[in-house]
C-alpha cells in the first residue's frame, strides 16, 4: 500500500484526506498542533463572542473511524525529495507521495520589533492571547496612572479579518465591557483600523469597500487608509506619515507569508514564500511532492498571478488532488487540471451589518449578515459545534451579553 504523508491539517489537508478512498493508502498526518482550526471565526474568539473549542477540532477525533489514517504531533524540519524522506522533531518519515498543506502565518514584512510586540491572529491560541490582552488592559485601566496607551486598540490591516475584528471590538466596548467595568470612561476608548491601501476590503468590490468603511465610521472606528506602520515598541505605534498612536494593544492582520518547509528548491519558491506548483498541484521540479492551499502558488489562465489565499481555494485543491493522486497510483493519465471558481466573498462588520459580493449580486445590511452567518455555520465541521455557535450567536443577539470573558494565562 502506497504511503502518503500530509504535512498540515488545515482546510486543504483535511479535504484532501477526506476525499481519498478509505483503505486505499497508508496516510500519515504530521502537524504541530493536534487540532484543525476554523480561522474565519478567530476574531469572535478574540472578542469573547464564542468559545475557543467551537472553532477547534481534534484531528484524531475527525479521523477516529479511519484505520488508514495515523497522526503524529511534530514539527517538520526539512524534506529530502531524492530520498523521499522528511525530517521532523520526532524523527524521520518516508513517503511515496508527500502533500504539503502547511498554510501561512502572519507577515510582519521583516520588522522584528513589530513582530515582537504586535499580536497575530492566525491560530486559536493567538485568538485567546488577543482576548487576554484586551481584558487585562481593561483591568489595568482601573488602577494604572498612565492610561493613554490602554485606551487605544489598534488593528493593522483592513482585510476581512481586520474589518470584522474592529467591528467586534466596538460592540464589545459599547455593549459588554461597560457592564463589567462601569467605572471606565468609554468615551476615551478608541478602536483604530489602519490600512496601507486606499480602501478597506481591498480584494472586494467598490460597493463592499464603501459600505464597510461607512459602517465602521458610523460605529466610531477610527479608519486610516493609505498609511503603513514603520515601528511599534509595545507602547507607541509609528506610521509612515510621522503620526504616532499610543497603544498597548496592536493586532496585526496586514498580510501573510507561506509556511514553506526547508528542502524546497529555491527555483520553486515564488513571492510570499509560496511553492510553485503545476495545475495538479505538483511542486515544480520535484516528483511525487505536492503543495495545496495558502502555501501553493499556481498560475492559471484565470489567475495568472496565483490564486487568492482563501479557504475555498485550499478546499478545492485538496479535493482535486485527492482524485488525481488516486488516478496516479492506478497508473492513469487522465488528470484533472485545477481552476478556482470564485463563488464570491463576504465580510461582517457587526450585528446586522455585513457586505456580500456574489458573481450575480451585491448586497449589504441585515440580509447580508444572515447570509454570512448561515454560510459560516455550514462550513463548521461538526453538528455539535454548529449548534453551540448558533446558540452563542442567538444569545448574544438577544441579550447583547455573554459569559465568555475569561483571562486564561500561565501565572507563576
């Protein structure tokens, strides 16, 4: 039986394995964490709207009925394509086919100081860390004499994550925290959203851009476009126009860079650290090594500059590669070339405020918000988690309150 090693169990890796015929391969999953994550809702964990467990799914639980799937918790150090072997933190593993589905991480664009002090939002753990930071800063507002930096929450990057996070923090500021911290002057609490481009939601339509920014400004978010961050020292953020903002909480959502393992030829590395692949996701210049999702760079007629790094691309590539690898293993040549069909994009700003871009329509407001909620519920893996998230959303909508504001930190 051929052995497939899959590095990473995000959207791409998960769908790839799920669409392999049972008992047709010996499948080994290697991941640094023991759970699949649902990044579209990390911002709700950060804003104390849902529990971390509702966006995290243990990998062993997902595949507990698949005897052909094994899981190892390890960090991949390098790969040797000639020997068909990967080195990991727990030892070497051989393969017949290797699938790299390692995703991406926060891109700080080489600014080490910003990386040291700013908060990322690319994992459940980081979402919990942001929540801890926000709540701890409100605790400090009750007793610290220097409060200026504590009043300002800064989000860098106005893509979907930044827009959704800004809206969630404003809701938190207006409706939830005053009940817990009635002695704080909330007129001084500011949420900043900084964007290097000229618009929020730069990858969506002008309709979505205009209405998302309109919604944010109406809610009180201080939106600054056309600015980039040059430095952040943990207390003050400096912009390229010379402006400074005092803040002890900066969340960075301004870009991503691929998690590319060592051993990939330099000639196969594209911009952003992505791995060049052909139309069946085979890594350029390597045999039996494939890459899917955020880490893969594929040029197609529709996307000559590579596909967007979104979940639907990873899911589609994972499904397509599963079919193709089964054909390759049978010695067939009728391989299906991948092409992304863009079904649309959407972002929510706050309660009853969202924007949706579909190929045939664009809309906003409460209906867009309901569509966003429904589609995200459908994407969540388990029925149990769907129900829990729905109950949380319904409870928050009715009461404008919840009991998820836990500060979880490792104390000495």
